[in-house]
C-alpha cells in the first residue's frame, strides 16, 4: 500500500537538497545527484514522486539511504520517518518513568547547569546548577522554557543582548516541530499561549518552517560569552533533549563523559 506523503515534506526535502549543495560549495544538489550519492538505493523517479507529495512507498531502507545522501542528522531522519508515517505518535509521546528516572540520575551528577526538556520545551528534569543559572525558569506549574523566555521579567536580564536571538532560534525549532507533529493538541495549546507575545509573532512569521533550523537554538555560546550550551538527544527517548551549559574550557570533556553514559544523537 502506498503511503500518503504530506505536501510540506516536499518543501523540506528540496531545502535539504539545497543545503547539500551549499555544503559542497555549489548549486542545489539535483535529484539525480542525490540518487547517485545514495548508490542508487532508490530511483530518481521515486525521489521525484516523494518530493511532489504523490503516493510512493516510503520504506525504511530507502529513507535511510536518502538521509545518508543528504547528510541528515539523526533527529532529521527521525522527523522524516514521522512525516511519512513510518513512526507513530509514540516518538512524541510523554517520556516513560524509567527514562526520566535515568536522566534524573544523570543530570544530578552533572556539575554544570543541565535541564531535560521535550520538543515543546517543557522542563522535565533540571539540577540545582540550572536553577541557579536561570532562577525562576522552572517555577511555574507547567514550566516551559520558551514561555519563561517570552513572558518572565527576569528572562531578558538573564540573556542580555542575546535575548532576541534566543527567542527567534527557539521559535524556529518549535515551528519545525509543528511540521513534524501535525494536529498535536499540546503543541497547539502552547502556540495559542505564545501568540500573546509580539516577539513570538515576529519570529514565527520570519521563519518559513519548511526546513530545519541551522542548529539547535541552545547550541551556541550563552550571554556571558564564556559558556557553551551543548544539546544531546537520547536515542532511547526521541522526544527529549538534554541541555548542558558548560564553561568553554570544560565543554568537550564534560560532554564527552556524558556521551559514554548515554546513547545520544544530534538534535536539529
């Protein structure tokens, strides 16, 4: 049975071809070039039909070969599977108690500020160092980082001149998530709340949302200029992200140690 392919996915695939070409210093990669890069694991016609949103069979092997040819991250591959229906809503479901318990233990042992959020930026786990770095960010009944960033009076002071860039990059991430999680009630409720902010509307309208953000919104230096924000994505819990704020000199060693503790993949 042929799958139903959402039309927005075609725009995303074309954007990934553009990115593939830019990485190689040239024009957008053609469908033929992508097929060659994949070792002809799929035909040019199959890719053309997929991008056009017409019913083709979106099987695991061909999509994996396509992702490899395009240079997609694991998170982007996960999103591709969600978009074509190969992965169910379980990938976006609330994390299990076991997963949260494991992450709670890990986060408690990290000396730097660390927090675990889901794809909607709801906070599930944080350590004392994080609460000291962003006081008040996890105080509400349903702590959400982007709501705190937009509406808390102390959020602007915490990020200083980087506040606007943080807002825009988080909104980009959220808009891309909406492309993957169609008709998700919790996401739509969050968006309804965020629309009260003029800054949110400006950021939302300035980002097309048909391709992934260039990097995770927290994956750059913080406002202090002396810290690096690392984002890890537990493969066993694809709906979660682990964010760790480290001193620049300690970032590589600390994140390397965590990678030995948990199986992770890059985050879009």
